[in-house]
C-alpha cells in the first residue's frame, strides 16, 4: 500500500506529546486524590491501562453468561409469530422457512404458526373469559416484575467488576427488556384488562430496586428470579403459553449469576453477616409472601394451590440464597418451617377443611424440560 505521507516536524510531535503527558498526570492525579477522599474522581470504573474494566477480564463469567446467552438467544418472531415482532434477520427467516418446509404434515400441524386472530380464537376455545383473566392476573404480577428486572439489572451493570461480569449483566439487561415487551404483547392478546401492580408487588419490587449495591443480586437474581422461574415453570405447559419455556431458560441462567460472580469477587464477611443487611433481606421477602393470598383466587381458577406454589418457590429461593451466601436473621430451614406453619394457619382459618400440609416440599413446575432445567440447578432429581 502506498501512502502519500505528510511530514510533521519532530519538535511539534514532541511538544504535543509532552503537553498531553503533563495534562494526563494532573487530571488522573487529581481524580485519584478525589477518589481517595471519596468526594468524586473518575466515574467510569474502567481500567484503560489494561484495556479492561476494573476487576480484570473475568473470562469464566463471560463464557458462562454472555457466550451462553448469545448461543441461546431466541427471537419472538420465530417462537410467537402471532405477536407483532420482526426481530429475525433475513437469514434467520430463510432458515425458519426451510425448516418448516422440511416438516411432515403431522409435525406441521403440531407446530402450526398462528396468526393473531387464530391465536385469539385458540385462546377462546381453550379458556373461559374468567380463566383468561386468571392467567393474565397471575402473569401480570411477573410482567410488572420484568419491568423492574430491566431497571435493576441496568443499575447492577455499573456495580459489578470485570469485563466478563459486565458482559453477563449486559445480556441480562437485554433479556429482561425482551421479557418485558414480549410478555406485555402476549398478555394483551388475551383481550382482558391487565391489572396494575398490587400493593404487595409494589412494596416488594420497590424494595428490590432500592437495595444498595450488590445487595440487588439478592432481591433480583435470587428472589424475583426465583419467583419468575417457578411461575414460568408452572404455566409454560398451558396452551398458548409455550413461549414461557424460553423465559424459564433465561431466568435459570440469571439465577446463577450471583454465585458465579461471588466466585471471582467474594462478599466480605461483613457483607454476609452484617445484621442490618440480613434484616433488609428478610424485609424484601415479606411483602412478596402477601402475593400468595392476593393471587389465591386466580391460581385456584387454574387448579393451582397458591401455597403449593409459594412453598415450591420459597424452597428454590432459599437454595439460591444459601448458595450465593446471602444470610438472613434466622437460618433458612427455620424460616421455611415458620412460613409453612403460617401458611397452614391461614388455610385452617380460611377454609372449611384443611389438613396440615408441608407446602415447602411441593413442586409446581410442570413441563418436562423445565423440570430437567431445574433439577440441574437445584439437584432435585
Ligand atoms: Fe425476566
Ligand atoms: Fe431474569
């Protein structure tokens, strides 16, 4: 390659470099001093000398979350063609058409691509209006949760160290955005009113969003994701809700994020044992429990015992929390047993006949594939 080179006088180059070097020392020295005094300094936690974010490469985290998320990235246009999404590339659309052409007639009938009017007809065939409302009421609770998951993961992105952890959180932000918009469209298709957040969901999710620093991992990736995982696992076998399988798979990855992150950057003993933090974690869980009586009627409409769902979700949440090292004021097994007694007291007081049940031993995840995913996470098999 031939370049028409321009000659710059060496003294100009040298003085430009000297001025830049001096300014660099002053600017960075000043910011370092402010940072040490905790009154400001560099805002970006970026290490430009190493060309990495503060905390290093974090490659294990990148491989487990970022690479995997990209590998398992799903498109709404392919899996819920009745919704108004055009997120497949031309190549993906061609591949999809080829795959559909190669199916047998029976396979085609099983995997019928529905248009929106056909989808709505199918919902009307499968469910009464009351059942449709029950499905929407239950899923709207987590639909509003997806909005908070989007907000919280975007904030967590700036709390974590290492290039790998940031890339993992970036994928979570993207997946939560997708969950929010896809679930929103899906619920709208039921043609029944979508309820507002209940007071309990409001208190619970605001508490999670307001958690300081990495404590957001507890509220979001342990509690909210634990509830979402349980809910999607319980509903994804229902006609018209098959796409929730993919939500379930994404959430299973999100629940593993804190454990993998703390492997590289462990919490200090104080962060784990701090009595105020332990109390705050308990306060986050409490309003979420009130969602059970709130959704009891709608879950009952779908043949689901609300406290079976609650016990199943709480057992999974406690396993995730223990694994990540988030302690509560009392050990998890004691908390589970107390809550189980509370659930039974409520049932005895509000039902005609109630026999004592160990709700925390129940499992409400229905789909085979979802059970397999969860048994890998929780070793329940
Ligand atoms: Fe989500
Ligand atoms: Fe998530």
